[in-house]
C-alpha cells in the first residue's frame, strides 16, 4: 500500500489484489435500458453505475456467531471477518463508488 501509486481503473485494482494473493474479477453492472436490454435481463436501479462487484475466487471468510456464555449483550448475532483486501479496497476505491464483495468458494467436481 505504501508503494502504490494509485489508480482508478479496474485493471489497477485487479493487479493490486493479485499482488496480495487474491484472484478477482470486477463487475460494473449497467442499469436496464429500454431498447438496449431484452426481456429476461436483470433489472438494476439507475444508481447501480456507482457500484463495483468484486468477485473473489477460492476465498473463505470466517464467520463469528453469537454464543451464550461467551458473547455479551449488544454483540451482533453473526459477523463476518474483515479481510485485508476489503480494507485496502475501501481505502483506495474511487470516492464515488460503493464496493460489494462476492466471495466464491472453491467448487470440487
């Protein structure tokens, strides 16, 4: 992160993730537009143009569940661990975007 020169492109973030040991793809959904899209295409709200969906391959996120006796009042019933990649992307992403992380588990044939 210290040596990063910065960038706003998807390729910059894909290469940054690769340097951290993650294999990712980034989707930029488009809103549904009459005359361009067809029946059966996904409907998105117009604001979806500000969202990046980061697909992380072969990733596992630790899940922490509330436990009677060890958890305390006020804790969430379930939380997910914060990955290094999430924190870095939130710090370096373009200010006008929202990043959604999609963790894809490794599938065995």
